[in-house]
C-alpha cells in the first residue's frame, strides 16, 4: 500500500518547525519520516540520537528526519528503498516541511505526477500555517502566501496567543473568504491535535460518503467569495445536472489545465460520469487522476465542482462545460467528420470561455 504524504507549508516565521517539534513527540506520529526542505527556523538537532544514513537521522521520538538540498524525487525514492530493505524503521507516514518562500505547487506535482513515486507514495493532505501576528500583512503583499493558503486542505493559525482576539478573528474570516472549504484551526505554542495531520486522506478520498462530503465542502462555496484584499481571487462552486461523458471529462480536464492552469489555484469536485461518482482535483496544471468511488455519498446525483481561481469567474468556467458532452464515435479507419465537428465546436466554446 502507498505511504501517505502530508505537506506542511507556510510563510517565513509562521512556526512550521516549532509545530513539527511538538508533533513529533506525540505517539501518533512515532512511525513518521520527516523531510525538511530547508534548515528550519528552529533547529531539531537536539532531538537527534543516531544516523542510520549520511543524510538520514533517527530522532529520539522514533521518527526519521532528513534535510533536502537537492532532488525531492531522489530523497523519497531513497527513503522507500531503505524502508523496503529494512535499513531504516518502517515509517508509515511522511511529513514534508517546505521552505517559507516556496511555491508548494511544484512539490505537489512531484508527489502526484512522478512515475517513479507512483505506487510508493500518495498525497494525503496540504496543511498551511498562517501567522496570527503577521499573516494579514503577508496576504496583503500577495505572492506565495496567498497561494499557500489557497491550496490548503487545512489552515492553522499560529501564535494565536500573541495576537489580539479581534485580529485573529479578522484573519480567520479573511482566510475563509480566500479558501471557504478549508478547515481552520488555531495553535498556541505549537500545541495542536495531531489527528489533523492523520485524518482520512483528502487527496485520496475513501468510499465513505461523509469523508467525501467533508473533503468537498461544496456548501461553503455556494456563493462567489472574493479573498478580501485579494480581489483577483475567487472561490465558488458550479453545478451540472446532466451526466458527464467519459471522453468529455478527459478533454475538459486537459484543456482546462493546458489553457488556464496557472490561474487555477485549486479545483476539486464530485462528478456524475455516465452514472458513476468520480472525484476530480487539480492544483494549477497538476491534474490528478480521477478516482471512481464505490458508491454515491448521498442522493444528490448532480456534478459539483469547487474552484479557487485567479482572474477567472464562474461564468467563464460554466461556458467550458460544452466539453463535458464530447463523445466521439469510434471508427475502424479514417476520421469521423461528425466527431471532428463536435470537437471543433467544443474547442471554440472553451476558447471563448477562458481565453482573454
């Protein structure tokens, strides 16, 4: 079975390493491997007791730790090989702490799309820390702090004990406008329930209906939300009554990612694909493989898709839905003129919807 990977991101000074230090002392995470994508703001060296490998250390908690300076693919592959060969303890979860200035999307793309890592790891969750004292100013500046919050499944407001209650409440409200579907928690001096990092994998939703509904949280996006000062950021949910064709879904996802991937901060949805419940999701141009669920989570058979976008509104997305009806005819030889005409019409409507 593939090993779940949780990505911990957040801007400089948000307290990622402090949080990790606390989490690694909890028995729930004792069988974890920790990858630090840069030297942390607070060193964890005082926890190191032995070194099973040159770039890999065993913490007194039982966790494994390494600091990445090069290729993340190589690091993850090396960890898995050592685990399989019983050269290191059999870790059951991976936590990756990103650099405070990092765009998390390339890292997510590595975990999801690298052929060598498929079957070994699966993306489990993205957790973003936002500093209660400085988070609003960082969001005002835009850039990576906004993207880190937008792609999160859970947002943790750190240093809540140091900020005024009104300031923290205002920040929470702003984060909810930016990412209405995210779970938001507060942490004081690094103390937080580790189950936030271990609950059911949101990027690989189980067949349990309640988990899928919580993961999608479509109701939070029923109306357009604009992200406060982030006036170009929109969060909304779109619905479709008619079932989706399988070829149409592939075409639609490919075109959406290729033509406007840079503006899709987060996409996740539950679609009726010719009667089957299918989960889709994307972060920018990183399109995850659709997952067919064993059963519908409820009686609602509509397709519903949640979007967090930059400079794309609901109407533009809805105009692309013609692509979801695409269903070419199969011929033994030659081209199908009717299918080509349908494809051309679909492309034109899609282009009108997303090209500026």
